[in-house]
């Protein structure tokens, strides 16, 4: 559990930096961001596999492809939501995903949930309702995009858990990055915007941060149960809120913080309950 926790913290810190750069690059279309986020990671992952003589194709090809497409849909919708939501709010709403993952795990992986965990899930969903009802910065379109992304992120967690330790984590990441690179490129060609100056550097760094975020997230899910590891990702919410306030000047009302507190509190409580299992 300690190793899984460390892996997830490295993952969330990496994703927080990636999210900040994506928000900064708001003039770049979403699918173009998907392409740049993916292509560097794909090159790094492929190089690692070839250098260590690990099969790129893996063993459970159907599950690997399924995980890749779930990830592609989730990432694309999440990037789109940044146009309509403050960065901290977008990340907070996306990380309702551990709740979907835990619920999916009950039906698909036959994992067990304690009755009190349903209360914690309800508290987290109440946070979403508070944000939508009292925060004028939360648009209907942004909310729909990020919550749909959350559902697919939950399915990503479940698929990774289903794959288990039989696949090298870099193989799992590589399938995702290859799929996102190809589809990201095809879908961004008609809306392509040429980067200017340091935008090239920021776009290139998306894949580096994304690679390490994805790699360590995959490692964490391969060695611990879904409903135990997934809620740890709430730390990304904390990182990103601070980035939003101090870098982008995002404004949060008391109602906003109450909603965010409900979301984070529900996830943290769920994590603490799981430690007793």
C-alpha cells in the first residue's frame, strides 16, 4: 500500500503540471493538445520497451485497446472542459471518477464496498451539486464534458485493474499513447493552430509530464485494489487549485470551497475506510 501511495502521489504531481500547461495553452484546440500530449509519451514509452526488449504488443490486446479508447475519450473531453471551467474546478469534478471506478468495481470486478462508503460517495456528489448550483463559473457544457470524462476515467481504472500485473505498465501506457497520437492528429488537422515561441516547449513538455503521470498511475493500480488507490488522486485537486489561484488568478467563493470540500472529503473518507479492509 505504501508503494502504491507513493506511485499515485508522483502521478498526481505530474498530472497537475500537465494540467497547468494545458490551461495556459488555451488558444490551442483540444485535439491538438491531445496529439502533443500523446506523441512525446508514445516516443518515450516505445523507446523504453525497445531498449528493454519488451514486446510492444503485450498479451491482453483486447483489454489494452479497450483501455486506450476509454483513455482517449476521457482525455479529449477533459481538455475540452478547460475552456469552460476554472482549472481547479475541472480537476475536482473529473476526480469524481474514483467513485465511478469503485461502483464499477463492485459489479465488474466483484470487489466489496462497506455500506458507509455509499454515504461518502453521496457527500462527494453533493459537492458537485453545490458547485453547479452556487458557482457561476461552472457552465452546463463544462460540467457535462468533465463528468462524462469522469465516467470514462472510472472505466480506465477498472480496465487497468482487470489487466492486472500480467502486462508491463509501459505497455499499457504505450497502447494509450499510440491510440491518442493517431486519433488526436487526425481530428486536429482541420483546426490546427501553429504554436508560437515558448508554446512549442510547453506542448512538448505535456507528453513528459503525462508519461510519468500515466506510468506511475498504472503501476499503482496494478499492485492495489481499485477502490483503495483511486481516491488518492484527490491530491491532484489540491495541487491544481493552488496553481489556479496563484498562476491563473482563479476566483473561488465560499460555496465553491464548500463544494470542493465535499468532493475531497468524501474521497478522503472513503480512502480511510478502505485502509481498514
